[in-house]
């Protein structure tokens, strides 16, 4: 950590002279001690002599690319904070940068004020904290958040459980609020799956409406169908279930949510339920990583 009255020594590595000049001047006026390099090779020589506090490294340069330069930096300086800066960013570049422990990935053009504030914020977090993907375990909610029902109970039981959870107060014990899902177990307390409110909505649709391309609707259909399906039990809702392992990459969970049109997914460890990963948690994390929060 640097004292507030000590300038941050920043090495800007970019082959575009105009960009280097404008960015260096802008950051200098905002209190940074600036050094410049026009190539990856030149930056490595500077780092050997004067170690900067942070490196702002362009990806696309003649000679050594930004990622190749980063790889060589890591051979000698495994904890030096590096931000990849590019106007040609793509998935593979971002993935390679994460592999070599960058602390962020930004795209040109950049606002100088935002860039200065962002660099200071990153350094305050700790200079050895790389850009890191959250795990499923980091984001998942505890199973205790959700009501529990048994597979042989009537549908009215799960309706009441979801209603109570959804309308219950948001407090310290239920800080998530508005739960619209119940966990289903058998009588041996083995987790079977989940019943979501969307599953119940599907049961409200009469089979003849789902099966026919020529649907017609009339008053009374909803009431009649509710009275009919209310006689069923919860097993009619628990069909093919989708799960994800707690150690799986988070992209696998996101893919399953999208592919199966789910709002949440059970997380298992050694076959046991350990959490629920919800779409809302992924939205929040996406916004955070994208810099929207």
C-alpha cells in the first residue's frame, strides 16, 4: 500500500505515441508519477531498473504483444499489478490476461478521470489481488433460505410453502426475500429436486391448450384448472431435474440456467445439496465485474 502523499509510479506501455502522450499528461496532472514505454521489450528493460507500482499495458503492439510482455513480466515479477488496455479486446485476450493474473482488463478509449480513480481503487484493494472469477460457492445462497416439502405431499402443500416464503418479511434471517421455489425431499430426507413457481404455472395451463395450435380462452378456465390440478401431489411437478456441482466452472452453471430456462439451480457436493445458485446473483456479479456498480 502506498501512503496518500506518495505518488503512484505508473508505467504506460503503448506503441501509439499520441495516446501515450495524452494519457501520460492526463495522469500526471492527476498526481501519478508517469513512465512510458513504446514497446513490450522497452517496458521489460524499465521494469528491471525501476519497478513501477502498476503497469498499464496495451495488448496490440509490434514485437511482443501485451500478453507476451505480461508473460515475461510474470517470470520475474509475479505480483506486479498489471492492467491490460486494448482497443482490440476479445474473449481470448481477456482469458489469457486472467491466466497471467492481471488485476483488470479495460478497453480504449478511456476517460482519464475514471481511469485515475479506478487505478487508485484497485491498488487500495491490495497490489497482489489479481482479477479473479467468483466460484459457484462464492455466489450461491444457502438451502435454508428455501421452504422444504416432501414428494408425496399434495400440491396445496408446496403452494402454501412458496406463498409463505414469497410474502414473508425480509429480515436478518431472510435477507434474500421473495423466494418462489421449494426444495423437494423424499421421506428418507434425500434431496430430489426443486419446484419453482414457473413449474406450477405450467400446470395451470390445460393440456388441450398446450397440445393444440388453435387455442381459445374463456373466463372460468383458470378456476376450473386450479381445482383440477389441486388434487395432484408434488411428484407430478418433479420431473427431470438439472443440477450443477459446486466445483464446476461458473460458466457451466450459467449455460444450464440459460439452456433450461431456469431462475435458479441446485448446487451439489458429493450428491448432497449445499446451495442454490440464482439468476439474480449472477446478474449482480456480472454488473460488478463489468464496472456497472
